[in-house]
C-alpha cells in the first residue's frame, strides 16, 4: 500500500515570563495547579509507556509469533500458507529481506499461491520497489481477478510509477467489484490529484467519507485542498 507522510506535531509554545509579583495565596488556584500537574504527569506517563513499554511488549509478542511460525514451517515444509504467515510476521518486525525470501519460498512451493503474491506486493510497495510490486499485483489479477484488492493494489503500483491512466483503469475495476470501499475512492482521489484534476479528486475523497466518515487520510487530503 502507498506510504502516507505523517503529520509531525507542532513545537511547544513557551509562555512569556512576567515580572515577579507578590500575590495572595488562593486555594482555588492551588487546586487547579495540583490537578493540572496530576493530569500532566499521567499524560506523560501514558506517552512514555506507549513509546517504550507497550511497544517493546508488542515487539516481543511478534518475536514470539515469528518463533512459533518458524516451528510450524519446519513441521509443515510444504505448506505455503504457513510461510506467508511467517513472512508477514517478519514484515511486521521490519525484517523485510527475510519476509521477501519467505514469500518467495512459498511461491517456490506453489507458483500460483495468491496470498504470497499479495503480501509480496505489499512489501515491495513499502520498500519503494514499485516495478517489482506491479509484477506481483499483476500476477494477483491473473490468479484471482474477482478480488478487488488485486486491482486496487495494481492501481496503487501504477500510481507510484506515474502511469495514471492505467492506475485509473485498475481502480475503476476495483470499484466495480467493491463499490463501497472507502480506500478505493481515496486512491482514485490521489490519482486525480496527481493529474491536477482537483474537482474530481475532491469528489473522490468525499465519496470515501460517505462510506467511512472516519477515514482520516481522506479527511486530511480534503483539508490539504482547502475543503
């Protein structure tokens, strides 16, 4: 899938420091300060926890999952699905080369194994190898032409390669197979925007929000266009 640029948080605005003044003690103000400090400490704790503690726990879970699938693959060496499961876990861990090797091993067992091509294409898009990703998704379309994901991702690969007409053709087919897919309309908007057809892009982003009002990428795209 296409990698979106993350919105970085704005820098903190430091308050100006007034000259020192002598004021009477105020219990309401003191209570506000106490509860405000408690809230700040709790928020900081949650932020640090999410950044360090919970993420490390999640990584450990993925490492354990990888070890599990490694054992399953050893016990079932001719099962391509187990290799795809292992490859996807490697992908989640950021071990891209191992993931790619594992997907290719699955295809060595079954050269027409659809999940292996689909996951291989996802990985290749993430690492920016769009030509190879397109080849993988084209195989997906051949193997399973009724799955909208094959056409959607083929369109995304075409989009990254600047082949916008081909991208729109693939997206159109995906829409025919899954008319209610918010993601499909979003990527149609991305392609229209790349072609400088702003009105068509706005319409596509709005269509995405009709099917999923909480779809953040479509909201951000509209905001970037002043909508």
